[in-house]
């Protein structure tokens, strides 16, 4: 489902600071949902016009640069969420944008950290074969994200049932080769043959 997303900015003039600056607020609209939050910067009321700082001075240029970065980040997070789930809300995007709660944790980063810790225990109480299986599984998941969704990683908050079902459907139609030598083929069944084994890194205890 295609959702319209809009990011706009306004000044909270009733909270003017002693130096004349007013807090800049962001209004994020996704579909029929809306969320308002602080852009974490101030701007003088006389410098503000039509949702941006006016003028070409250093202060105005810096304010507008930060507003553009915030807007671009919101759009990017919306794309990530929309790639794997439906009915994304403005609150969902804001959670990632502000790094709230679980928003900063991502699937592949967590998987890589798990594998690094696992490798350190090889020869102690972990086997080389299992470590290799995890490396292949990581490569497979990475290529699945790249081939299916054109993403380099994905936040845990974006994962839901639709993502899991999509991965399962890929298994059903896949071939048997899952070696690292075939990075372009992201949907090989043998990488997912033991689902419990693949999912184990993501069980938080």
C-alpha cells in the first residue's frame, strides 16, 4: 500500500528563549496518522518563513541544512519500514528517527555481533562447523534483504509477520545451493533448512 508522507516544520513561538530563538517543531504525517516532535534546534522568529529559515546567511543555511537532513532521514526510515510491513504510522517513523526504545538495533548488526562472539568461543564450547553455518546464514540474510527489499540492513522494529512470511515463501521456491560463492541468489532453501538454527541469534534472553 502506497502511503503519502509529509514532513513540515514550524516555530513554537510561545516558548521563545531569552536570545530570541524559538524551538523548531517537526510535524510528520504518514497516511492518516500524525506525530509532532522537537527538531532539537532553535530559530529566531524574524528569520522564519514558510517552514524554513529565510536568508542566505550562515545561521539560516545551517538551520535549513539540518531540517533537510531530518526530512531525508524520515523519508529513508519510512522506505525501510514500508518495504517489509503495511500500515506504517507516523509514530513508527518517529521512533526510528529519534532512536527511541528499540529503534537503534538492526538485524544484520545484531547478527554480526552474535557471530563475532560465537567465533571467540570456537574450540572452547563451540564448533567450527556451527560457526561456518552462522556465517553462511548471515550472508544469506544479507543477500535476501538486498535482493528482495534493496536494503543493506533493517531495524528490528520493522520486522513483523509479513517479513517472516516473505522469507518463508522464498524458501518454498528456492534451489539448494546456498554457498557464499552465490551472493546474488538470496532465496536458497538450504540456508533456511534449519529455521530454528537460523533464528537462534535473534532470541534475546
